């Protein structure tokens, strides 16, 4: 009976270790995929925000130059 119990215990430990390794591998892949997805979303958001800021700066420059031109015409 002692031999059978040792074999069962060894089999259980090997199965638990195998399941643990498989679970950790799946969690690692899931974490890596989630990180890449989040990183891509943040990069897209940053590019979108950067383009909005540059277009607003261009708009502000054109408005400023128009105001300067109008001020010069009114002073003449």
C-alpha cells in the first residue's frame, strides 16, 4: 500500500506542476498581448492628439497673422 500511495502522490505532484506551468504560460501570453494592445492604443491616441495640437497651432498662427495685417491696415 505504501508503494501505491507514493506513486499516486508523485503522479499528482507531476500533474499539478504541469498544470501550473501551463497556466503561467497562458497568463504570460495574455499579459503580453494586453500590454501590446494598450501600448498601441496609447500610441494611436498620442498621434491623434499630436495632430490636433499641430492643426490648432497652425490655425492660431494664421489668425495671428491676419490680426497683425488688419492692425497694420487700420493704423495706416
